[in-house]
C-alpha cells in the first residue's frame, strides 16, 4: 500500500484549506477552500489546481466556511465527477454560501472591469459564477456523524463533531492494506477545532489512536483567559455601551455563518436584560440572513440552554436584503448597530459602511474574528492611520476595537489538549491552517510533552509526503511549487504599494507649503527616473 498527501492549501497560512490524498485505487480531497489575504495568495484562486479536477474521485468536506469550501464550484466546473461528502448542516449552509460567493465575485469583477476600462486595462473574469455554484450543489452527498462511509476502494471515513460551526467535522480516515493481516493506516484531519464552552456548539469530539493527525493551528501561539458566557456578555456589553456613548454607528464585520448568529443571540439578550441600550440591529448581509434561517431550522441540534429561535426572531433585529435597504442605513446618524460581511473586511457590504464611517470619530468598528495578514481587518487592528477601500483613501478616525470571545477556534492550550487526547499518534502530527508564529507556538507546546519533536511536521504549500513509511518522508521534486514559501507567509508588493501611496499622500499633506510639496514630488520623480 502507498498513500501520499499533498498540502494544496492552508500551509503556513490560514486559508485555502485543501489536502490531496492519493492511493493506488484513487484520489480524494479533504476540503477545497478559497485563498484569502494578500493578492499574491488570492491569485492562486484563479490559477489551475495543482491536480486535474477530473482525476479526483471524491471530496471530504469538513465544514462550510469559504476557506474550506470556496473552490468547490471551480472544481466541479473544471471536471470533477465525484461526490462531495458532508454533514447535512454543512450542505444546508453551502447551498447559500457558495452561490453567494459566486454572486459577490461577479459583482466585484463587474466593478473592477469598469475601472479597468477607464484605465485601458484588460477585462478580468470571476473565479466562478453564481450559476457555477448552483450547478455544483447536486454533487453533495449527506453523511451522519460517527458512521462509516466508503470514499474510494480501500478507504473509508467517519465524521466527528468538531464544535466549530453548525455541521463542522473532524474526519477520521482509514486506508486498508492489501495485506489483510496488516492494520489499516489511520489519519485524522482536524478541520477547524472549536474552543471549550463555545456558544451554540458542543465541545469537539474525536477518537484516539492514529498514525497521523493533521491539525489546524490558527491560534497555536495564543492563550485566552478562561471564557464563561457571563464574562463574554460582560465584555460585549462594555464595548456596546462605549459605542453608544459616542452616538455613532457600531460596525461589526462578521463572518456570516455562526459568528453572526452568536452575536445576535448575545446582543438581543443584553438588550432584553437592559444591560445595553435597545437600538436597531441591522443584519446587512443576504448570506447571513439565509444562514440565520438555517440556524432556526437546526435549532434542535444547538445548545439547549439558549432559546435560539426566540432570540433570532426579535423585533429589534432588522434584515436588509436589498442594496437599496443597505444604502438607507447610511442615512442614520444616531447610535445603531450594523453586522455585515465579510469578517475580514475584504468583501461584501461592510466595506460600504466602513467608507461611510471610518473617518468619523463617533463610530466604532468591533472586530470579532481572526484577521489574516494582508486583510483590511488586520490593517485596522494594527493601527493604520488610513486605508484604501475600492480605490478610495479613507482616514481612520473611528474607534477600532477587537474581542476574541467569539472565536470559533481553540487556542494553543486547547489545541494541545485536543491533540493529546488523540494519542497514541504513532508516526506524526502535521501542523497546518496557521501563520508561521502560530504553527511554531503549537509545535513548541506539543513537542516532547505530547509527541516527540521529530514527529512534528510543518509542511509548505504543495509539499507531498509519503505516509506509509515508518516515518513520513517528503517526496522531493514530485510537484512544482505554485508560490515560493516566502511569498505565502509575507505581505506582498500590492500591500507595499498601498502603504507607499498612503505614506506619500501623508507626507505631501504635512508639508509646510507648496514649495516643500514640490521638492517631495521632484525627489520622487528622480527616484522613478533612476
């Protein structure tokens, strides 16, 4: 038996999750996610896959988040003929999320092509269209938690609740040996692992005793203080009261699925208790609105201690489906709350609200999720003085705040305990889905105390490992890298260019007079000529 795995995404980065397993009997993917962050990384979404889509026999999908599912429409459009195995909750969410992603891409490309036409540049095409996404939905096949399902000949899988998102799963995979006397090779793909005591979700589950564990490491270098529901609501309440005191908008860029519903539940509950001012709460995201309907339908599978149906039907909650309804929010001047996608501020309607309010000191922007390098959300957290949104320079005067209590990811100590609970892990742990500091932090936590350091691996993008040897061996030269390793982990020239333009504008505006401005411009011109 020969089994290899290629890390086609989420290697030294938190997006583009995709792992290609190959045996003599076939090939299958675990996840097929969209790359987000710097433009150099996002350009991988437009390039060919590092495999032929027609050669893939099946996809095992851990959950619906776009960084895990977002390239499935492209995969099917490019010729993938097989089944996409996922839980029913994941399928229900993807049935809205993926067509929405295609629609957003079409809309943004239309806007970009108008600008390109004015600048004499060539037109671009979306990664896939809404029609492509709708066409791939029949490829889904539902699976139940904790029940074996055949994937390809000699390979079976079992899904375990990962506690991260409605329908999320860690996937246990067994590769049977042609010699029936030998034990099967056992691999566990963590997906995204939820934190302890997560709102709406149970604690993550999975069995023990594997040859390999492929573990996410998003927060591998961080340790949160213990979070209780009361402490979480108290911190949210304090942020809302401070924002209300400024008498401007409270903008919450939120991931449309789960994070949004958790925030709504807590905000409405706090309003009902009188702990924050009752205010209009706008859910300005067609996708989040549809996802909220999915949560209502699946309420019985969520935390029984939370009256999800009642809180998600509050009269304070106002859905804005249409563009005109969204634009009307901009006319409001007093305190109000807007939850809009995307959570990283890189797409969707939140960017229009940021353009309207970022320059205003009365506004508050509350970031409630992980912000990868190169995203607008990360720049705001890092304290930039100005940003560029859709080609416009916007000064940042709004109060920028961040709370991590709604994270869907386990922190470093929780991940270490989760990995420890999978022991014995005979051959190795692969750390993926994390930026380099996070991966290094988790590697330090688990090395020696949980597993020997020599069995902890940190793959690079497109690395291929042979899994059937006593220890995993990297297959040298078997795949061409799509990006140099340093291009994956660093900000790219697009980010440098945006910062340079902002710095030039700041320096020129700060100059004492027109003569000083002319000196700056002439120096820049000489540098360009040189």
